């Protein structure tokens, strides 16, 4: 019985990694700007999460 050696395969494709990286950068920027404008940390985290979701959805359709 021969098993496939999956240890050499990447965890994410290059496209997925780029989409997530763009989303992470947008989330960090939105969260930081929200927090520095005087809002609470929880509000900044929610803004960052929303920015991440929206950016990933947009980048997924834009990067083809």
C-alpha cells in the first residue's frame, strides 16, 4: 500500500495566500484607524473583521 507524500505540498495556493494577505493588511489598517480615532478596542476589532471579510470577498473576485 503506497501513501502519497503530502508533506511537500503547500498549505495554501499562491492565489489564496495573496488574497488573505491583502485582507489582513486592510483589516489591520481599518482596525488601527478605528482605534486611533478614539473608539474602543472591541469596536476596532469589529471594524477590522468586517474589513477583512469585505476585502477577501472583493480580492477573490478581482484576482483571477
